[in-house]
């Protein structure tokens, strides 16, 4: 995934504002099933929010690990919610 520009991040943050978190990272952390759920969800929506129920102190590191595993881009972390983007050419992109 290419690095997002500041303008792209601002646009994505504004698009994500009304979204609810669709994936939650709990006591299992970045399990194989969580990564599969993340992959399916980001393929369907391109832009998603992930809520950290556990591992709140490690959210930045885990978010970057998730990006490396899936090819997604980390848009921002606000509180305990991370915003991710991965372009899907089958649906409209930024």
C-alpha cells in the first residue's frame, strides 16, 4: 500500500466520521481469525474502523502490524479506534 498524503488522510477521516467500528480487537489480539475478518471487511468496504477493546496501550504497534499483514493503510487512530483504508478497484475509491 502506498503512503497516503495528508489530503487523502483528511478526506478519508471525514468519510469515516459517521462509520461505526466493524472489527474489534479483544483478548486474542491479532489472531488468524481476526485478520481474516479484517480482510473480508476491508474488501467489502475499503474504509473501516477497528475498535481496541483490549491491548489499548499497544494499539499503534498492533495497527501497524495489521497494515503489514494485510496491505492496508492506517489513516488515523482516534481514542481506541483505528481507521484503515485499502483500495478495492471493484468499488469506487478516493
